C-alpha cells in the first residue's frame, strides 16, 4: 500500500469514494433523494475546492492499493482552539476495511500533525449511529469528550460525538507499535 498526498487528478476517485461511503453508512441520517441524486455532485464540489485551493493548514492523503485509491484522509491543523487538529474525513472502501488502510492513513495524518501542529490535540467528529467507526477510534485510544449536532446537506440533523486522542505523540506511538 502507498500513502501519498492527494492531487487534483484524484478528485473524481475521492469524491466517488466519499459519496459511496455516505451511501453505505449514512442512510439513517441522509435522505434517500439526497443519496440518490445529489451526494456525488455535493462531494465533488467540496473536493474541487479543497484540491484546487487548499487551505494552508490542510492535509489530504490517499491510500493506493494495486493502483487504485482505496481510502483517503483529510485533516485541518489547529482547527479548533480547544480540540486542536481535526480529522475531517477518513473513508476506506468497504472491501478494504479491516486491512489496515484506515490505521495507516490515521498514522500518517497524526505524524503530519505532530510535525506541524505539535502543540494541539487531535480530534474528530463521528455520527452516533456509526458504531463501527466509533469502535475503530476507541480501539486506537480515542475518548468521547462531547457531542454536538451535524446539520446535514439535505437539511436533517444528526447527533455526533467528538472523539479526541489528546496528546498526539501517544497516538503516533500506538499506531507504530500496532503495525
């Protein structure tokens, strides 16, 4: 597996994977109409902006396996004054889950954050209904530190939890030891 920085040529693959991940995991909070008709265009718009005009604190990495993108991660350094650097997206193709793709992407993003934003914690927001993702994050030492609500692109509202790893070096060490 190769982990590398995303480029504009990856836009369609990232948007497709993001849209499919939402279809697979968020049907309980996103409308059927949105998932059928709008999710790809919406995700393509987000990724066009992120890849054409990246923010200075943005990191987007892709995981390639056998010459295809099987996962990606997006982080924003020092995003929140209290919580620190956010993992805004972490998605792995369903057929590649359980193979270490998410773990390696998270390790690479955590390593980047320790280099560039070492005085901040690492956190993410995960939907309450995404039990598998919550289990994955907890297995890697993340702690639920709060909750909020996501106002979805289709006008719904969904409860989400805020998970934090706190000190980045601890996560990086844990991920390196579990390779």
